[in-house]
């Protein structure tokens, strides 16, 4: 009997089995919180720990384990008498897209009737960058992101959502965790997702600020499980994307003498002159561009985060450091971020969340700022500098006299002083919410209050340091000591300090409930009030005799300073009511109504409030039985349409009140022998100004077929904006016998376009997987009404044209014969010679006149069309991602020094400016007797106003295609890390702007409209590592 019992026990033990293993994602990282159960027996199950590991007792070696996790496809794996069973889960694209962040909440993708683009943290961080706006480029359909500069701290992109709908500010509203904040100071590693609200159905909830679209950034929250620590770090090297090559010393001498010959003048740089310079020691063969720019810029970034928690409290904490040294010396940007997000369940029905963050940033630049078209801009100096003089002479920097001032680019960045901007900011918000779900009649009802407080403090220090250099003259061929131009002889220092805060309070009521299995109702109602305050003080002083320390108290004189101390402050506020009601019947028929009422302090009391509603309808066709039978391969098809009104209060405050200005310090009135400051009225009173209103229409569809392997999203939109505020120029105040600028709500324009997104993904049992996402968007605006003054040139009457179009003369070619010159209309300025530009006489009056012959010669600098292709291919732990991004239907000018329509010479259009250098393409491609079929006008060293005017000759097609991001990475296999305490190691190399295809290779196609001396965009090469513990 004992033997029988023993045998029975042995059999039972043999059948029971302890199974352990690890659940990982596609890239090999452990999935914390994944569910593991025995198929058919839900009483036997467990969840994975922070590293994805689990242990589970099964009854039999023949059991089947079911592995599941939100956002991943469920996997079933037989035990087969094994003690170790690992599972790899692949993402379920349909489920991952199920919940979308919208205004003041989230919505299920299936029930969303508005137009929203979104990107996850994973997609955002595919290549290291220093700010969020550049990371968004090419990843969000309907978003135009343009980077005009590569200077550290100023290299963020300007963003438009669906183009421009007004000729005032078209910037979208940017919110971080529900509060209006700057997005480029957010640590990208802290971001969970970004949503772009594009139509009225999604933006109307923001009323006054939603007309230009809304950017919603949501930061990460904690997760249940043991605390997990992560480190993300990278180092990046950067070089210029595009620069023209300038003449070396020998070529400069040859080409400059050739140009003088064509001008009918004697050569300057004769053998005798060069010999004298060599004998004096002033001669040198200097590549000033190479001397100014470093071999590469260098950036390093480090981020450490910790997340964990339980069913009562979850936390996410992070610190981040970014240090960016530019390719131009003494240009740098540093930022330190810290964040702590907490979600807690205080009681059964009471929850609390709090997000606290802060940052400190420091931006440095030379005392000579790198400002486009600024005469002392070091980059402009390097482009113009003579390549035949030595960089130093008699122990001092040597430059050349360009007109009335001397330029030396290296000294300009090393000895001109500094501009130092420092800012630190605290950002905090908290939410307390009560769930009435324990009361049967109130199930689905929640009430809460959200509060936010932000405080910022910034300081700008600008020290212009006087220094000496040797100035080489091209007339005397000698170098003499001078003091640097553009800086006070006694040196000067200015300091400004700004501080301010904002407070937001937002009580909310939400409701969501399903009735009868078919009726789904959700609602949101809120009140929001925001108050802001800011204050600024600025002081300036001269007379500094040491480089350190420097402050206002150490200067010796106020001489030559009209206003040594100044200040300003502002006090703002806004109040709003908003709501959203959504209804879905049988998961097929969708309807939503949204409204917002805003009150703005900018308008007179009787015009202070604006009401902005929207309505949207949707039909999930794929839920219909007839559709399922007819097209069983179609997983999802939804049709949607929306209409709404949005507003903007883009005007100066207090225009409805009388304001006064003071005559001091320019002059005072003498009364009784004593000087008195006078005040005068400085405006008209406008108590009838009101909101501009945007009427927005949108239709679209979402399609998914073949189990999510192919997806299509399409939107068509039309926006009509009226009552746009316009300013009509004036000169003097009424009390001084003149007039001031007047304002009126007279502008009107429309904007139309479409967005198309195609998605495809697939994976194979062999370990291969790939995905492709292509997008194409187009937006074109047109001015319908705009005030045109009587003395306004007709070419500026832009009715019927897109805003930002380029205007100038229509060039018809280059003069090839004297007969052409004799028969040509009178030139706008300058002398006409062979090889000069010919212009069309549009009005036929026999003379070329900018007020009558300017025509549209190019499109706007802002692209009408944007496109991208995001590709990813992976094999087990090895992956490659690439983002191709581009733009079309846009233009840029090479002759855009001032973008003002007069004498637009730049380094790209005029060689030997003030006897300075020139790019090779401009001299080699110039008109000569032996090069009549030339690309550029004749060589000359003499200023020629005829060729300098804006014209179609200098307009380039702005279309381009870039390899925007490329990343190759490898995740180490888990078995190599089992004994290290490290959960996951991912190593990658990445690059940005690696390839660019455009019509003109010597400049970046995203260069600014005023382009003389702009800081070039950067091509980057990075190596990084992600660690999880």
C-alpha cells in the first residue's frame, strides 16, 4: 500500500511543472506587466516583473501558455514539457492607435471624428536632436517644419499646421501637459506622445487660440512594477550642410584683375603690389571660411529616468543634460532639465496627479552677433574677407578695410565680447479628480480641478569689448592699427532681466457611459481662467577696462546713451467656458458637438466675448453587415466630416483705451526756467475691434485592410478667415499734428489643401519585420481682401495671390549686343553694359520702374507641399530606420539681403563686394566674351544697381529632398546580460541631414529670406546607447 501511494505521488509530481521565462518586445527589451496564463484555466496566471521575467506553475507539460499585453498581439506557446518558455510579442498597430490624446482628454481612435496626427516617443527619438520642433519634421502629416538656422539655441524650427490662414501670426497653440508652454525646452526623452489637432472638431475646444492648429505634448507617467532605471546618452558631431567655396589667394588675384579689365580699369593686384605685401609681411594665403568654422561642432546629451509603482501610486522621475558647442567658436547652448510626475489613488474614488518640472538654459554668442545682414556678423566677414592677407600682422589680428570699417572674422568671434542669455523656469500642475462610479445613477461621472503655476526668470548680458587690429587698405596696400568698428571705444555692457509667472485654474466635469450595449455617450464641460504677469528691466553703461568681472556697477560712464535704464511690464488674463459632447450608436454612427466661449482683455467690454462652436459626424462603414460580407478583407473604414468656427485675438492690448507717450529724453518743455517732461496722445481709440474668425471645413476617411498590414488616412480641408486685423501706417500723433497707425478688421483670406498617409507593415516568423509610412500634404492660401493704401505700388496689391509670394522684375536674359542696350527701356538704376540683366517693361512706358514693373516672380518661402517616407527594417535584434523628407512648391531668393524690394545685393549675387572675395560659382559662371551663354551677369568690381534688384534671375526653386534621419542599432541578446544586472542594452549610430537634393547646392534650401551671413544648418553624426536596469 505504501508503495502504491508512493507511486501515485511520483506520478503527480511528474505531471506538475514549474515554468519560467521572459517576455520581450520586438527590440528585445523586457515587457513589464505582461500577462501569462494557462489556456483554459484563468486561475493559473501571473504577470511579468520589471524585466519581463515570470514564473508559473502548470498542471501538465502539455499545457499552452497565453502571453498578452496592451498594444501587442497575443501569443500562444505550448509548454512541451519545458521548464523555460520565452515569448516575443509584436506590436499590434490597431491597438496601439486605439487611444489618441485630444483637447483636455483622450478619445478612442474608432470614435474620433476629427483630424489628428500623432507621433510616439519611439518615433520621435529615432535620431538625437537638441529640440522637439526639429524632431517633428517629416513625422506629422499636415505640419510644416522649417529650420532657418543652425546656431545653437536658435536652431529650432518654425511650425505651421496646414499652412497659413492669416497674414498675421500663424503659429499654432502649443500645450505641454495641458498648459501653454514652450515646446523646445522640453526634454524629448520625457515625451510620451505628440498630437496635432488640425480641424475645427478637435481645435474648437481651444477657441481663441485654436485657429492655427494645436500641438499637444504629453509627458510620461509612471508604470506599475519594481522601479526601473534607464539611461540614454549620445555624442554628436556636426558639420555645415551647404556653403559656397570661395576663391583662394591665387584665383582671387586672377579673377579680380579680370573683372577690373572688364570694367575698363587697371588691375589692382599687380605683381609689384603682391611683392610689396610679401616684403611687408601683410600677404598671406588665407582661407577665412576654414579659419572661422571649426572642423566640427560637438554635442553630448545624457538622460537618466526612473519609473515604477503599484496600484496605489506610480512615479516617473528624470534628469537630463544637453551641451551643444557650435561649429562657429563661442556659440553654444546648454540645457538642464528635471521632472517628476506622480499619479496616486488617494481613496477608492479619489485620484491625484502632479507634474513638476524645471529647466535652466544658457546660450552664448560673440559680442558681434551672428545676425543676418548685420555688417559685423562674423560669418559675413569670413565670406567677404580678402584671401591674400595674413590673419595676423605685428602681433595683432589683421583684417581689411571694407568701405569705412575693418573686418576680421576670427577676431570678431574671439575678441568682440559676448552675448549670454540665461533662463530658468519652474513648471507645475496638479489635478484632483473624484469618480462617482460607486453611485449607480452617477456611473461614468467624474469631477475634478486642474491647477498650474509657471514661473520664469531670464537674464541677458551683452558685453561689447573694444579691441585693436591691423587694417589692410586696398588703396594704400598698407596695414595700420585701428580700433574695431561697431563697438564703443570705451567698451559697453547692457543687462536686462525679465521675470514673470502664470496661473491657470480649470474645474472640469466629464461623463462617459454606455447604455443598452449600443449607445455610448461622453461629455466634457470646463471653466478655465488664466492670469499672467511679466516684468523687464534693462540698463546699459560704457567705460570697461577689464574683461572680468563685468556688470553695470563697474562701468564708468553713461556717455552717449540716451536711455541708460528702461523697463516694462504686462498683466494679462483670459477666461473661458468650453464643452464637448460625443455620441456613438452601435459603434457605427458618430456625432460630436464642441464649443468654447472666450473672453479677452484685448477688446472693449462690449466685444470682449467670442463664441466658437463646431460639429462633426462620422460613419464606421466597416461595422455594417453588408460591408463585412462584401469586403471581408477590410478591417476598418470610417468616413468623417466636420465644420466649426475658431477665433484669434491677434492684436495689441488696450487699443480701445487712450494711451500717452513721453517726450523724454529727446526734449522737454521749459516752464519758469525749469525743464518739464511732456506727454502726448499716441493712438486713436478703437472700441470696435473684434476677433478674427476662421470657418473650417474638413472631410476625410480612415482605412485599414489585411489585418492592419495596410492603412490609409485622407483629409481634405478648407478654411476661410475673415475680420483679420490690419494696420494702416501713419506718422505722428494727433496732438502733434499728424496721425498714428490705424487698425481695422478688414482682412480676409482662405486656405485649402489635403493630407494623404499610406502605411504598410509586416513581420515574418524568421525574425524579419519592416514598416513603411508615406505622407503627402498640400496647403495653399489666397488673399481675398486686404487694405491697399493709395500710394502703395500696384505690385504689392496681392489680392488673389498667396501670402509671402516673391515680387520683383521679370528678367528676360543678359545683354549680348550694343543694339539690345540701345533699344532697351531705361534701367532702374546703374549703367547698362554687355552681360547685364535685361528686364521686361510690364506697363510699356519705356522705363523699368519697381512701382509699375514688379510682378510675381516666385512662390512663398513656406512650402505648399510637404512629403516624407519613413522606413524601418529589422532582423531580430538588428534594425535600420530611415526618414526621407522634402518639400515643394516654394521658392527662395539669392538676392534677399533686406527682402525689401530695393538693391538686394548679397554675397551670392555680387562678386568682389567692396573689393572682398567671391564664390567660385559666381565668377566662373559669369558673363564674359568667351562665356556668353552664362548663368550669371558680367564680372565687375564696381557696384551695379541694375543687376542688384530683385528679379526672376535670382529666384531658385525651393523644392528639396533630404535623408533627414538615419539610424542603425543593435539590441544585445538577453543571455549576454543575465548576470550583469542590466535588463537591456541598445547601441546605435545615427545621422541627420545626411543627403540633400535641391536645385542650388551652395546654400541650404531652408535658408532664411534675409540670407546674408546666416548660420548654416548642420549635418550631424551621432553614436548613442540606451541602458535599462
